[in-house]
C-alpha cells in the first residue's frame, strides 16, 4: 500500500517517534556501541573491557549516544513508507535487482496457480475438503496473479489493498486520507494502532538485519558466528511479525471500508447508490477523481 499505508492522520506523532522509531534505532546504536566498548574490532569482545568502558563514560559521552539515537529516529521517520515498500518488494521489480525479484515473483505465481487449481476442486471428499478450504483461505490472502509481488509482505498488503476495488470499485490507496478523516474516533484509533504495529515490526526487521551486517565488520571467530546467528533468527521472527501485523491491518482497513464507505459518498455530497452495480460505477468515478484528477460528472446531492 502507499497512501493506505500511511500513518493515520490523527495519529499521535510523539508516540510514533518514541516507540515506533526510537526502539529499533536504539537496538542498532546500542548493539554497535556495546561491541565497540567491548573491544571490537581490534580485540575479541570481553565483558571486563565492556564494564570498564561503560564505567569510564562521561555525561557528555552518554549525551552523544542519546543524541545519536534521536537523530537516527528523526532522519529515518520520513522514510517509513519507503521502508515498508522495500520490504514489500517493489525495488526488486526494477533496475538490476530484477534479477532477484523476477524469480521470486515467479515462485509466487507458481504457488498461486497451485492454490487456485486446488481450491477449484469440484465435489471434494471429506479427506480433501480441508485442503480445499485451506487453499481458498491462502488464495484470499494473495492478490490476483497479475498483481503478485516478490515478497509475502507485499502480497499480503496488496491483497488487502485490492479487495475494496474488487468489491466496491473503490481505490483505497487514493481514498484512504479522506476516509480516515471521516472515521469515528475508536475506528481511527484501532487502525492507527494496527499501523503502528506494522511499522514497528518493519523497523525491527531492518534493525536486526542492519545490526547483523555491521557486526560482520566488527567481529570475528565464534563471536561473529554467535551474533550473526542471533540477528538472523531475530530478523526472521521480526519479518514474520510484519506478516501478521499486515494481515491485521489489512482486515481492519477493509472492515472500515465495509462500514463507512457511504460516509465518504455523503461527505462528497454525492447521491447514495441504489444497488451494487451503481455503487461500483460511483466508486470507480470517485477513485479516478481522487487518483488522477478526473472530473466528477455527477450531480451533487445536498439532502
């Protein structure tokens, strides 16, 4: 998602900076600082050297560490959407990275075809019924075959993004800033919290991976093996958390659309549709207007 992935317009920016932004940055800064204080890279890290270094830090040096974390948070905050898009796999579809992205998308295409064939099984017996249902559920978490992305996170978010367009004709990416501003406070807070969880997991995924890469230049021997293994495991766990968070966020966004999409119609002073067909046409026109600036050739309704 792009616009639909943006933090809610009513979100607490201070909370995002202190929790969503500060903790992952703190992991990287402190992780590197501990390795340096313990003697890396010139010596194998030792606990005695670490304790001695920490005890010798002055108030000025602690202030420098705190300022470094704050600067990292402030610098990285505007790149949150770009970070999520990177984990979704968009950079793997252009430039030299296509050599990685295209095979990954081909694997997802193979999986999509397999799931689609299984979920279309006619009159499955009791032994196959659970497999058919599982395939249908897995397919519902993927976009159409033509819209597949190279990563699971990208496909999870894109499937959620495409659902309102398929069901109602509404481009949620273009409409989300307007729709979010119309939500009741509880609904807006719930989606904002889900978005925070997704951003938090994405940042920790990048933080653990970054710490592993930096550690590879600072450590050697069994220290390198231990830290590399630990950061690899933590990166995988954090990425799996992004999938769960993305699924929850997508479900909440689609729930909001199902319950409040006509609030958007009324806020734009348009006539409420009489049936599903007219609703689809109306939201397609609204989406074109919001996304591409096409004029709305529709009579206003101020009733």
